């Protein structure tokens, strides 16, 4: 999938019309039928199947559908499950760019900025549910999984459930990540895909439970581990490129501690700083060619990297300071490349400068619980996305910079700042 890209001076970008809010449309049955037909080859190729639990409690009434986000096939899977049920779909602004975005509007999609507080989105979701009387599909993770586990979820989703007052349904896929993991550069593997569809809460149950209890229900539903699933179910992925790009996720060597020196190629991950190599077997597990295998399970390696980033933040040594190429999005016409800039991230958050000083944007460490970071974004490059409801800034660093580490730092720094705020509030009361 690609996005419309054009080069434009920053001062001209500022003159572009801004994205105007539009009331969600009633999803077109005709277009939904066309989409469902288009999905057939993928559903057949993946041998897609799904199971249900407590869905008799939902019936035909509108519901909130929360689906995990593994790959580009997710929406096709959703249509394979829920068609002909009408669905409004919460979609990122960048995904609705160009002519495709106009069709997506007709399909019932509503754009929003990732990881940005958007009060109008809550109104739009209520409109879709209660005025249009359609279900609403959204991906609470918003971003694709890096390590096969859930991307950090926003807190107080339970509060949204209470405000909406409709049944909440989760869709958790198995095989979608293994078929097309983000790190693997869009190289699709032959893997059977399935899903489990469950009503985790009825309106009555939502009224009875606290926000914390509802959040716990969602956390439980999203407590999956795709690499563990592949290992435990002996799902063989015996392709010669299965480790291609794995360094995007595993950027730090656990043997020598070097960062940005690993390379995933073929079936091996190599650290070019110390020379150590690991081989990925057909079940997604790693083993060192020589010496101890520090982390056979990729999510464990990822968790170790998170702990390392947390330690840097606590010690005050964490710093991202890099040259970037900057793209800006202000509407649904695509993105505008404005040239080079400088991006820093420290304990205060992000600071982006560019356009000979005309662009100077700061984003606090508490602005979002996670970061819009992506690999090979729209086939352009690895990206760090920041911004607000008016401007989205997409920053493309060099190959030696890990966008994964930036995401981990954002998540850990957010937790630290929130904990400090709670402690400060407790001390003053």
C-alpha cells in the first residue's frame, strides 16, 4: 500500500486547506458487498475460519468491535466475519488519503489521528452506533504489533464502553501476524489464519462493572503472544527470508550491548559489532550458533530491550538526536515532503525543527501513551510520527536509528511521568 507524496515548501504546506470534520456516513451496502467479494481470494488463500463465544448475547444490535492489529489483511478478515452487518470503521487519517479515502468514506470509515486526543471521535462513534444504528469497528492498539504481542493499549477504554452503552466484541486473530509480520518487509508467508470472536461485555454487564474491571477484561482479551502461539502449535514457516528485517524489532545485541548493529537476513540475525549470530527456526524461535542463547523467544528479547530503555530514562542518559526527512499531512490529499530537519527525544518528549527554523514543534512526554512508529511506512521507510489534530509530522531517520527504541522510550517515559504525577497529587492531598 502506498500514499500520495509530493514535495512542497513548508510555507506552502501552511496554506493548504485543513481537514474538515464530517459526520460519519451510513455505510453503503453495495460497496460493502463489493469489498466482501474482493476479500474472497485472501480469505481462501489464508484458509480463514473463526469461532464465536457469547455472540448470541449481541444478536443484530449495534456493537463496538475491538480487533487486534496484526497486518494489512485485518480489515479483510473483519469483512469475512461480520458481513453483511453494517459497520462504521475508525481509520487513521493517513490511511484515508487520496481517491481511496473517498471510497472509504462511502464504506463508512471515519478518519482520526493516531495517539492524539480527539473528542470529536467519541461523538462520531456515538453517532454511528445510536443514529446510524451501525456497529463500529476499531483497532484499540492503533499501530501494528512489533513483537507479536499487543501494542500498548490506551487506559480507560472502560470509560468509553460505559459512555457508549452497547455490547463490546473482541476479535483476536491467530496467524495474521505470522503470515505478514511488520518487520519482514511485506513478504507474505503461507499461514492459515483464524480468529476468535467474543462478546466480552453486554450493556448490563458494563453498567455493573467499574472502569478498571472493564479495562481488565480488554487487557485479558489482548494478552496474546503470536510467537508463542506459533511455537506451541508447531506452525511451520520454513521460508528462506523469515528473519529478513528482524533487526528492526531486535535492534540491541544482548551479547555485547551494541545498538543498531544487528542485521536480519535470510534465516539469521547477526550482530556486526561482536559477530554473534542467531538462527530463527521454522517455529519462530532463535538459537545462537555459538555460545548461550540469551533469548530464544523474540518477545523476551523485546522485553529486555524495554528494560534497558527504562534504565536509561531513570539514569537520565536516554537521548534520541538525529537528522530526519520530514513529511507533513494536513488533509486527506496525502503527505508533503518538506525536506530535512532535526528530531530529538529526551525526558521532556519530542522536539522537531526544520524548514530553516520555520518549523519548531514540541510534544510533551505525556501527550500520548505510545508512539506512531512504523517499519517501511507506505514503502517509504521506517518512520516516527508525532503531531496533533491539525498537523501530522512523519519523520524518517537514517538506517542507524531504531524507531522501535523511540516507541519503547515513549511508552516507558509516559508511565514514569504519570506515576510522578500521581505521587505528586497524593503528596498534596
